[in-house]
């Protein structure tokens, strides 16, 4: 495996930890970051952990013009005993590799990905919050770094990882979110990049999100691009429906991100004895079953939120409350089971988590 050089921030120079009650997602970063470069001659090389700092990039850096850039989102969790765990990081590494292949980026081996994450989290373990629902968000990125403008796959790349402590998505208590169906914009098309985590996917969703928020909604629900008929996913979450006792979610058809939390919810639903279906579900079926009362619950699932119940859904100006508008029992059970698994507070029959232990290395 590629050796990782480690340069630690001296204890006296480390920054004070933020107030856990005032954390904003993605605004505060830990003391260290991981970096490695790729060149055609050397492959991935110069792997290192060093103090968190700025990147120096010329304005001709190709990723800034053509968005040849991929990223991941994952978390480390701490329980009351002080143990720190990673959750299903191998699935994130595998998705990172698929994203790289789609954007013609040289993939990072799983061994390097895992060792970079483990060592970085261990060094910055004091930045992992303890409160229920809080975590250390981990952001691996690969960006193209050729210093020339021109429509081609880059020859050179930078792989880096940064970490950010984050509070619970529901710091004031578990509540239901409201969502609005996007009627003008679409998120992804068949043959596109909707099923990978690349930079260009996200800016195109900002207009619909801004419109939803301007009308008082929390999130956007996307429909398929071809027929504008079938539900796909929420802005930052996969979507689930509990209909007549069955958990239903749209199938992974190339336009939906294969969420790690999504996969976990499907397995945990089966554990709870709930039938699971991955099938097409139209927005008309959703609205009709909400009207009739057959739709029991709607909830989203993603790394940032874990589980987010949906309390209301608006389509073409018609807004319907889901159930009584409060978090449903299934969403609450799934969230509790997921959080206790992530924090190492219950047995892990799936082998999903890994405790972060002191690595064998000699810091420079």
C-alpha cells in the first residue's frame, strides 16, 4: 500500500473545538487533511496528512472549468464510551470508484481510501462530537488539476479528504420536513451522471431548491426526466413510502444515487418485519394514496439526515399532510436502529461499522 507521511499540528497550535450546540454543517473543519497526487508517470503518490490549509490552484485548473471532480460524504460517530466508529465506509469507497470511472478519473484503491480515512479520523478524533445525532462529516474529493483549458480528461489529479464536525440535523427535536415536487426542472436523465457523486450534479438543482424554500418548503422532490411522472429522489435524500404496510422506494435505474443509507434502510426494514419493494411509483399514486389515507408514512434517508420524516407534500399547488404531519412510528424505529448501529451501541450483525483504532505510524 502507498505509504502515508504524517505531519501533525503541534498541540499548542491546535484550534479550539467549537461549541457543539452552535455547529453549522460544513462551516468548521478539523486540524488535519489528507492529500495525494496522481500523474501518468507515478500514478497515485505523495500520500500525506498535514495541517488543514488552503489549496493553491491556478485559474486554468481544468476542474474549475469542466467540473471533472467527484466526492463522497460519510461520517464518523462517537458513543458515550468515547469509541469512534466508521459506518459502511467500503460502500462509500466503492461508489467513489464508480464515480471516478464515469468521469474518466483514475480510481483510488480501497486500501488507500480506507487507510487515509482511518488515520485522518484517528488524528482528529477529538473533533468527533458525542451528542446523539452529531458526527464528524468526512468529505473525500478528487479533482482534475491539468493547468490548461480544453475539453479533455485531465492527466493529473488531486485527491484530498477534509473533516467537519456537525450537529444533529434535528438539533431541536425530531420533526417532519415539507417537500415540493419540482415541476420545471429535472435532476438527472438516463445515460447521464445521476447515479454518481460528481460536482456538476448539484448546482443544477439549486434553482428548484430556492423556489421550494421561497414557498415555505424544506426540500425538492424530483420526478423522472422523460415522462415527468415517476418519483425519483429528494434533493439530498433517497425517498421511501410506507403504503399498506410495505416499504416502497424507486429502483436504481441510472438516474438515482445509490445511497449507502438507502441500502441500510432496506435491510433494516426487513429486519423489522416490513415487506420491501423497489418499484416505480408515480406521483399520481402518491397523491391519490395520501388523499385516501392508504399512504401511512413518507420519509427520506441520507448520510446528512439519517432518517427524515416527511410531514407534507405539495404537487401542482396541492399540498397534502402525510398522516397527522408528525414523524411516523416506522421512521422513528428505523432512525433509532440506525443511530445505535452507527454509534456502536448495539450489536452489528451486518458487519457495517468499524472502530477507529490507533494506527501504527510514526508522525514526522
